[in-house]
């Protein structure tokens, strides 16, 4: 199955054509729905957060959507429904939840951290356990994903538990590119094109759970965790385990039944707790994806210096050309071996790279040039 043939990928493309500079957010929202996780959008008002969440839900036919703006005066009745007067007549305390959060498949809560303590505990159960405690009995809720929006992350201890329930976190800002801003001004509303039936989405959730995570990807995740821990960016074991669900969902979104290292890129929106840590997570991921290329390039630069030294020795009266060539050959052999190790390790981890291959080939040409008595510096560079 090619990535472009999946309904999810088509849906992602259409949403990206409508919501500019939101590609990663859209990918995260789709992955969250498939994985059954929650998303937090951090940014100022007027950046299209609620519109995007609503549009996504509209594309899932048969899904119920709930949206609410929370304030410190918001009551539980507004989110979970009023108390049933008829039930009270029979000494039962239940709520009429029709059209409220407990019946929604996708929900959007604006200013989510302004929830009162009366709402907070119930919200935690709905998000984490998919259970709504309605009077005497717990009721399972159909919630696939809850999208929360906030202007800033909370610092109060009592809100940290709620913040932690959002696995994916995205910073959303106003449009930066002026040409996209102009396109946005002239953008016309169009009816939804690609839709996905709720039953099909539920089937995709099951399919995503069966996506394979190869050992090499797990080792890459371990390497990422080790790097971030050394930098003081620490996420819980639970968060890492939950993160695999969106990694699998991303692989499925791109038409694969097995995860690849590049799918770990979505963790740039999972592993930071505060905005200051985001750059560290992104840098660690970049190192994970391209570190082998950087290491190979550094060895190639060293090889070029060695080759240049051997070439210059031919015209330096103070240097023995034969001794310089012998020393250069030894160093180039060592550098070539080290690049081979990088290439082999990268191949084992599914990270084949043209840059690593080119670096290895160039160093091998330098070795052959020395062995043939020609100037290695004269070999072409890639």
C-alpha cells in the first residue's frame, strides 16, 4: 500500500491545503484519533485551533463532536449534562448526557486548564480511563480523542495531572509566511471531500495496534531516551510506552505495517514538558536521524586533510614523500574502516544514506590513489 493511497493520507493532504502551516498538527491529530490519544494545542486565540478540530470531526461520518469554552465559572452541568430530575424522583443521581462530553467521539475544550476542581477529577477519568462516573455506576464513553487548547501551559501542581494526559503537544501560532497569509484571505469554504466512516476509523485503530515495531526502532528509541536523559529532559516510562501508539499510527498513516526510525519524529511533540525543552528534543531526534551522516562527513574531512598532506609532501623538501605516503595510507585505511562501521551500523538500523556511501567511496578512492602512486588530492570530491 503506497502512502498516497490511504484515506488517512488523502484526508491529511486536504486538511493541509485548507489549514496552512499546520502540517505537523494535522498529522498529530490524525495519529491521535487512530491511537486513541489526546492533543494539546498551545497558542494565542484566532489561530484556527477549534476550527481544525471541528473540521477533522466533520470528516469522520457518524462521529459526535463536543466543543466548549471553559472559564472558572463553568459548571459540571455544562460539560457532563444536567442532573436528571426524573431519576431524582426515584432517589437516583444521574445526568442527562445527550449532546454532552460523555457521548462525544471527538471533543474540543478551549482554555482547558481553567476547569474547576469539580470538573477536573471527572475529566481525568474520562480522558484516561474512558469512564464517566454517572451517579452510582461508571459508564464507558466513546471518546476517541480530546483536543485541548490553551494560551500557556499550567504551572499549578493540581493541573499537572491534566496536562500529562495530553500525549501530543503542539505550539500553534499565527501564519508566518506572507504569501500563505494572502492565500488565507482569499480561501473559499468548500464542502468536505474525503470522509472516513466511524466504523472504518475504529478498524484503523485495531490495525494500528498490530503495526510492528522492529527491534532496531526500539533500540533507536532507547538511544533517544538516553540522549534526552543526559540533557535533563526526562519523560515517564508510561509516556514512552504510550508514545509507541502514535508512532505506530504514523506508520499506518503513511501506508506501512511496520515502523521505521523516521516515525519517531512525531515524538518531537510528545517528550517535552515545557517549551524550553522542545529544542533539546528536536536536536536529539535530528542527531538520531542524521548523526551517522555527520559522523561520516567528519571522517571524510579528516581523510581529505590526510590526502592533502600526502600530496603536498611531493613538493616539500623537508618532508620524505615516501614516509608521508605510508603514514597517510595507514590513516586512510583506519578512516575507511571507521566509515565502513558507520555504514554497516546504519544499514542494520534501516538508515541507509547516500551521503555515507559517497563518503566511503571517496575515501576508498584516496586509498587506491596512494597505492597506485597517484596524488589522492586529485581524486574528485562528492
